[in-house]
C-alpha cells in the first residue's frame, strides 16, 4: 500500500509553497491536504475552543484529496486525524513550504511548526519546510531536490521520527545550497518590536516589527548561523519543554 | 526600589483568577497588569501580525497600573515590554491564575504558558499559575499561601529563573494540598477530539472536546500524576524545543 502523506501549512491553499510540496509528495504516496481556509501565520499551536470548525472538500480524486478548515494549522491537524481521514493514520505529515524562515525562537510562534508538533505528540513522523524568502512568487527550484531527498529518506526510516519531528529551513536567493546541516534552535528575542503610530483621530496603535537578537551570535551549531552561510538547516524538535537541566536549581524555590 | 511585577493571563481581566493573583502580588511590588481584552484560551504563543494592536489603560495609580490589549497573551507581553512599561524591565512576570489545568501536553496550547515563555526568552523570571477547576466562581483560598510562597521565594532568588520559567498547577476541589512536587510534563495526546454535529441546513460542524491519554500513565514524575493525588505540581520549562537526544539518530536522514 502506498504511504499516506498528510499535508498542511499556515499560509493557506493558494500559496505556491504548499502547491510545490504537494507536487513533490504526490509521486511518493496518497496525499491528503488539510490546510487553513484563511492565512494563519504566527498562530503557533493555537486551537479553536469556543466556536466549532467547518471543513470544505475541494478535490476528491484517487490518491489525492484536498480539504480546507476554517481554523488554525493545529485545528487542521486535529480535525484531519480525528475526522477527515476516516480513521486512517498518516505515515508522514508535511508542513509548508512556508514563505519565510521558521528558525531561531520564531519557531515557537509558527503555525507551520504547530502542524508538526501536533503530529509528533501522537508519534506520527512529521517534517516542516520553510524558505527564507517571504515573497509569494519565490522560485522554489533550488529546494526541490532537497525536499524530495529528505522526504524519501524519512519514508524509508519512519521509526527514527517516532518522538522527534524535523524543522527544515532553506536559504533564500541562492541557486545552490552549500549542503545540509543538523542544527539547534538559535535562542534569542526580538528588539524594537513595535512601530507606534497615531491614527487620524489621535488614537495610538502598534504594528509588530522588530529585529532578532541571538543570545550567542558566535554559536556555530544553530540554524540561523548556517542559514546565513548558505546551508539548509535541519533542526530536530520534540514536544516536551520540561527544563530537566534546571531541576536541582529549582528545589530551593519550592521550600514553602 | 520595589520590584516591578508584570501580570497577564489568557482569560482576560474580568476573571477572578487574575484578580486573585493581583491581590497577592500588590504587597510584594509595583504591579503592572497587561491582559487580553478578549478571552484567549488555547492561543498558545500566537502573535498578531496582519493587524495592529491597541492598548487601553483602565487603572493608573501609584504602584498599580492596568492595561488591556486587543490581542493574544503573547501580544500583551511583547507590547508591555516594548512600549507600555516605558522601558522599565520587570523583575518578575506572573501569569494566571488560569481557570483550568495547564498540565501535560495542554501546555503547548496554553496562552497562560505563552506569557511565561515570552518572558523567559528574554531571561525575565516568570511563573504561571493554573487551577484544576474551570469554574468561574472557584474558591482560590487553598491556593493563596502556595502562590504567595512561590512568588516570595522567586523574588529572593531571581537569578535561578534566568533560563527557566515555572508552570505551577494546583489541584481543584480540595481544601489542603498534600504538598509541592517538582515535576515533568506528562506527554500524551487527546482522543475522540471532535463532536461531529449537523446544522439545521445539513452542514457538518465539529466541536473540540476529547479525553487525554498519557503515553505513560504509570510515570510517577509528571505533573498529571501528582495533581491527581492532591499535590501542587511545579514544572520548569524552557523555550528551546531542540531534540538534542535525537541528533545521532538523525544523521542518516540527512544523506541526500
């Protein structure tokens, strides 16, 4: 039986990124797409609780089905796994290709990453792909063989992705990548995050912007370091955010 | 100088949980509240990108200021730190008290936890408090001394919380807790997540529900295990989700 590949993203169905990913995946398995009806960038692992979800099927061919869900990327995954796939468990989940990096701490805000975290919490192998270019009409040609190669390797080694998902970022604006690096997440934060403006009626409003500051710009293990140098970064992620390294230091805080 | 304590939550200002937390914090420092204007449960680390934010100040007393922001809990934190605090850096960030647990994998969907992750990414000490009761009129009396004690310990040992934030959960419906346990996050997932209904016009819609299934129900280190047994759980969390433990297993996947 051909593997079942479930695809989502956070930009929605009309973006070239997800269409490129669908084209790569179709020869490799049965493909079901469940993507957000509306743009969901920055939605992280958000879920819809106080309103119900609707799902709209737009393509229903042999081995290729497309749904849109009026919720977040995580809603798409949950509804697909619980309802839309008719009980069939996907062999592999793919997310993207996102228009814009999901590297460094931006990982925690990313709907693209929300998709793969939802999968790996259920031990379903999952890979997210993001390009450094935020343009809509980006040329994905340099990415095609890398994405195809990573998906083929994953499909032949699914057990390795039982407890870990892959966050793949690809540099923008270069025709040939230097290679593929296994990386960590660059920890840091944004500075000067808002552009404060005043509306015609004298009211204040604030637009998100900002520049990223790495905690350790010289660290040569992290995703942003290698992306800047023309390499594809592959960062394995897990769901658990428990800070095991801090347990001994915490005990004094709990003496109450 | 009194410490600056920044408080937020995901339920919004009108909930008793945040009011209780404000009452506990006021004797301990200058308090600035920046909470969402609308209910934001399940918003995770979501950020508002395509629309600007507005902030509304409702209280402006000596040592006590209250803002509401028409965004997510993470928006509240970002806007507070970049704009609303006038450049003053908080000594401690508090989130909650949430009406409902943020334990197990629900941690990744939680706006309450989004608040403290945003703080710790900037190395600002931060603690989230959640009660197991989802009722609005919960009696927080059993929680008061625990919360007060944890905050006082944190304020006298802020350096310990430079790279780690605390996720505190308190059991519902009991008058006296057994004690406080340092715990891990129970990994698992929800099953039977949607209630499929049909509207009067024949259209399908889906309500989120579901029951949590722990990967390892016998694991006696995790938060859900101890909460069930009447203990307060304190789980240290960090921002980084890099799966360092998987690096050696991943190298074969990257040979392309």
